[in-house]
C-alpha cells in the first residue's frame, strides 16, 4: 500500500519502502507519520534541495499538531525561526548538516509522540514527550538552552514519578467512556486522566482533592464551558494561559507588592514625628508666616504604596489674600502648558509690594514656587539641627541634595528609610490645588509655574469605582506600580500616569472583577503602549492635560519598546524584578 505523494524507489529491499509497507498495517495516525518520515528520507537521499527543505518544514509543522505536553505555538515559532536562520547558510556542507539535524529531530519526535502507544503505560507517554522536547531543544535552543530546559523538564518528571506509580494493567475506561477520576490540575496542563488502579497508588494528600474536573477550572472558564458547551482547544489553551498569568499576578501581589501592616505603621510613626518637629519649629521661628495646619499625605496614607513603605508627603498649605493674588491656567499663557498655573500679583497700585507676606517670593509680578521652596529650604535644611532631633527620636535625619523639591531622608531602622517631601500647597478659590513642584523639563525656563495636583480626586474616583462593583482597579494599579518601581526600564512611569490609564480604561471596559485581573493587566499594558505611541496620555479629570509632557522622546521610545516586548509575555515583567 503506497501513501499518496510518496515516490518509492525501484529497489524492493529499500528500508524506506519497507517502512511504507509496514505502515499500511498500522492505524491511520501512524501511517501518516511513517509516510511523512519516508518522504523526508527520500528527500535526503537526493541531497539538499529546495523541495527537501520545504518537505522537512511541512513534516515538522505537521508533527507539532499532535503535541500534548509541549506548547504548540512555541514549537511552531521555534521551528520557523530555525529555518529562517538556516536560510543564510551558503556552504553546501552546512546546508546538508542542517537538513540532517532537522530530519533527526523529526524522527526522534515521531518515535515519542505519534508512535503506536498500544499496551504502553501512561507515564511512558510523559517520558516520550519529555524526550521529544529535549531532542528538539538541542536543535532550536542550542546546548545551553537545552541544558536549562532539560533541568526544568526533568524536575517536572520527578514530580510525576513521586506522585504516581505505574499501573499494573492498561488503563480501563468506565462504561460511560470517561475516566472515573481526573488528575489534579497542578500536575500538568493536559487533562490526562487516571484509572482506578492508579488511584490506589496516589498519595493520601492527592486523594483529598476534589474529584470534579470543573473544580480545577477558574470561574470564568467554567461559565464559558457552560455557555458554549463545546469550547475549542484554542480557547481552552488561552484560558489556561490567562489562568497562569492570573495566578502569577496574585502571587506577585501578595509576595512583593503588599506591604506588611507593621512596616506601614512604623513608617507613618516616623513621618508623624518629623511633621510634629517641623510644625513646632516653624511656629516658633516664624509665627507671622501665614500657614494653615500641615498634614501628611501620599500613597502611604491611601493604601496604594507598594514594595516598601519609603515615601510620604508633608503638605504645607499657604494662605494667600484673595484680593491680592489670582491664578491663570497655563494654556491661557504664551507658554501654553496645560496642567500648570501662574499665580499673579494683583492690585499693586492700591496694595504696594510688601502688603502680602509672600511678596518676598514674587518674580516678575508672579508668585514663584522656586522662591517659596528656597525660603523653606533655608529654614528646614539650614536652620534646624536635625542631628540633635534625630538623636532624641532615635532616627538619622538628613536633607536630600540635590532634589526637585525639599526632601528629608529619615532612617528609622537599620535597613529602612523614609523620604518625606516638603510640599508648599495653594488652594485657590475655584478649588484648584497647586503644589510647588517644578516642570521637569522646563523648570529653568518656566520657574513661575505651579503644578496642578489631581492626586486626591484621582484616588477618590478610583476607590469609588472599586466600591461600586467590587473591582480590582486598585490591585491592578499596585501591581503596575510595583513593576515600574522594580524594573529600571519603567521607572519613568509614575503613579499619576498609571492611575489615569486605569481610569480611562474603566470608561471602555466594565468587567473589573477579581477574576479578570490578568485580562485587565494585559489590557493596561496594551493601552499604555498605544498612548506612548501617540505621545499623549490625557488626564481622566482634564482631557487637555498631557501627562507625558514631561517625558523626552527618547524616554517615550524606551518605555514603549519595553512594554511592547512585554505584550507577548506579560509574566516577564514579574520575572525581571
């Protein structure tokens, strides 16, 4: 019996011809596999040729359709990349060697994956699959990659060997045609079943697991299966990948993102001590300075700080006379920078310079945040005896130099440090909050610009949305902040940009349940890539404000490239930290 499309040589004793004859007595799958192998053998007999390469390429791709324990997409990409790499070969000897290596990988894979398994034990199939992965890893990944893959694969095989013992008889199915007990999901991604003989040899801990296969599926996968009834293999594979990312995200959240309550309490206590010392000093040193009561703020007090409790903000509200100062939006000035404001001195003809305490910080008729910071810096960094205060509080306190704003470093334990930002704050009549934090790129050219702060409103909106539907927006934000904090290539993405990206995404996507964290995190990465490509991230509270305006084109390109590469493997962002 001759397979269609196979040219059998005239020599009757040829081993390939014999293989084709034997294949006629085998099942269809084996018959097809042997025929494909015969085609490759015949192509090799004639030496390297374009048709031989194409035939080997098609045979390797067909072999990948029957893989159970190896990711088929990865196998297909690896084979394609290897063939593309070999396109550059020019020497006839190198081409022949490459063709032989590919044929050898094909024949070794066929023996373990698509061969006749009748009468073999289930565990032997796993060993054959492992052998197939390792043999192809030598071809695709090289010696070093194959060694690393071999270590990981053999570790998985040992787990199987410890958990399972080989049955003494072939697997028997129940009358309904289904196996009576399914293997726990942590033993592998393939839904391979166990027979009753193997149940007796499974460890006692495994026997206590649920016996229903649906117990090991995520809720959204069970719902999908219940609705459609016949979910395709591709959908199931995508669901397993989402489940894997979901598990990794929550594990990362609990192990790296969340800060222990004890550490948060100690950091808050240290920040409160610094705030009390500054309050007493300023009231004693400058009793006539028009200030409201200082207070602590920041992500530490919003339960949005990640990794370590190392940052707090000390807000210093300034009092301005209503008839002497007015605010002008940045887009209404010649500078045209939305999100920044000018504070102009008014009525100088009726109230001359010196009528307001803050006239001393005026530059060109406008209140300069740089001058305000210089006044406080002379007091906080130059006048306060921080070593003496630190010895009393059992802290090590020192100003951070240089710094965009006035920042104090507080070492309250041997390995724990807290950075406290001293931020003068203006609250205008229309409710706009302005802080003395200069523009990162235009600080020297626009030193009179005050930054508008949306943090309080953004945090309130994020929490309100989560409270309405019990969503995972805050958890997604904290994971994203931790990834950016621990990944050097993403440190330029700040909390405000990530928060607004999630708020904008919430307007388009309604499913923010805890089970959808993996999907929303991946969608957040895709959204950020789109905004970086456009060079524009509008604020969710003010569409005219571009939150990327303080990034250079090079930084935007670097951020976009890093996130784009992570789209194909989001878990890589968790592994880099």
